[in-house]
C-alpha cells in the first residue's frame, strides 16, 4: 500500500500557532478532507494536499510529518465539529445510557454520510504508531468527551463511569470498523451502541 514518506526534518510545532499559521493549517485539513471524501485513504497524497491547500510540500510536512498524522488530525477536527453540534442540539432522553446511545448513533450517521472519508480516517488510526500517540490520544479524548457530554452530569465521572466510557468508546470504534468492512449492518451498529451504553446503568 503506498504511503507518504515524512521529511527527516519534520517536527510537529509545539508552540501556539499564529493566526496565519492556523489558517494555513485549516486549509491543509480542508484539502485533505476533500481528497479523502472523494477517494478514501489512497486518494490522500501529500503532494496533492499541498497543492490543494496552496502550501509548499515542505511546509505541509512541518505541520503533519506523514499522511497518518494528517488524517488523524482530520478525524479530530470532525469529532470536534460533532461535539459542537451535539452541544447545540443535546439529546433529550431521560436516562444517561439512552443519551449516550443517541449521541453515538448521531455521530455514526454523520460519518456514514461520507463513507470514504470515514474509511480514510479509520485506516489512519489503525496504521498509527507511537509517533502519532499524542494525536491518537486527542481523538480518544474527543470521543470520550462526546460520551461524557451525553451523560450530562455536573461533577467528574466516577471510576466505574470512566471504565464504562472506555468500553463504549472501544465499541464505537469497533462498530465503525466492522460497518466499513461490510461485516455489520447499520442496524447491528445501532444495537451494539445501545448495548454498550447500558454499561452506564450498571452499579
């Protein structure tokens, strides 16, 4: 499978981005998202991303050392957009488990609308090694925050809730992979999400 080779000098920026840098980063993410939505993982080639974002290839590598880094960042951006949408339109069910199931089902449907983009992001997560650990942790944190927001409690979660959130997060990711590979139907994904969410009701 072809992959992009990072520049040896590529080091992710640790300092806060300036407004100009942030705009450049947004253009890169938009270009990568558009390519992935049209052709999936293989369609995201770093040179084409740079051309679409109107940046030099070396500049792109300074922001994202590899295609995997880039697509994991795209997934984080997608999850953050979902967070904002769900915060504006929160689930209304009485039980936390039902609110979580509704939230994750809505998140799944959002990804379902762009299956090639979803495939590209999930493949990037699957290929991620330790060099992408920080970015993968951010994706995991964003997914967990979606679940915690759906629970809707004011205080910090208990240890049992944290454990349930981790299992629910793993179930959501596995269900997405299973659906993308054609092993699960949409109805089965919904059933799995509702089953996992019931863990929040256990003592």
